[in-house]
C-alpha cells in the first residue's frame, strides 16, 4: 500500500545504487597512476542559483578513460522540475518550456545518473555548485547523497596560475579570469557552445586533460599526488 504522506521517490534508507557506490569508495585507493581511474566530467543547468528554491533542469556528462575522452559514453538529459516555471531557464540556457514539460522527472533521471557515475571520480568547473544541486536531488528522490570524490577544474586553474606566476609577482589576481570559456580560449582548447550541460562538460573535459598533462610533466603521476599538491581542492564534496 502506498503511504500518502511520503512523496514519490522517497526512501527510508539510501537507494541500493547509492549504497553500492558508497561501498566502492570505502576502500578507494588514491595511489594508482592517473591512467587507471575513470573520471566523469559533468555539468548541470539550473532554474537559478538559489540553493534552497532552484532545481536541476539538465545534466550533461562525459567519461574519461585512460586519460582520453570516451565520446561513445555520454550522458545528457533534461529534467522536468517540480516547479515548471521555465522562463528564466529558457532565457539563459535556451531550454524551452516544452522541452522541460516533456522531460523525465528527477525520480527517473537521478538513478540513471548514479548508475552512470558508479566507481568514477567526478570532475566539474566550480564543482561544489553542481554537487550541491546533484546531492539535493539524490537526497530527495533516492534518500542519500553521492560518495564520489571530486576534482574541481577551477581549483586546478588557480593552482596552475600560481605555479606559472610564482609567489612573488606584480600581476593583480583580480585581473585573471577563471571562466570556462576564457580558459578554453587562453589555452587554445576546442571550444563548445556555452550554457549547454553536455557542451560545457566537454569543454571542462578538455580543460581537465590539459591540466593533468601539465601536472604529470611536473612529476604528479598518481591521484594522491594531485590531491596532496593542493591544486584541486578537497577530495570529497
């Protein structure tokens, strides 16, 4: 019998997919070469930036295996928000109200995403924002949050700039742009359409691999090396 006081997707304990993912990372080894890890580079589009009221409306993600982008394994879905006020989203992301009205719900999409990222490290540009809304959605519909370690390419960019410029320099840090688009142009990376979750994930993937290549040349060859260098932020979000 359905309990009318519990919303659809409500779990008294974390969803089995969340538990499975958590178990995987309970014995996670950071000492292997970077080529041995699978990374999922993800981006989200939102109805807005209010962490209490706004929601996910799109997730885009691409896998990196053996430090190469796997274009055969991508994840891209629109998500129908609980509040179907899509006006702001349409203006910023070019997502139409019709696309959101016809999209699947978070109850349908989030288990698919959790299964897709199983055993992978998450990568994003200013990842804490994405993680907040991803965890907000998984907690609501799956009863728990993600256990995947995270790598923030914005923190990587800041660390790389510090090494480039040195500790003593006259350059004003406020003049440095860490936007995804500007970094792509600065480092001559392939450029993708902004404000699209999958395109931004691809842009971030190229940026991530650019920094990994630079760090490896500097002798950082394991995941632990990268985290201990302080250039990617916290291991867990």
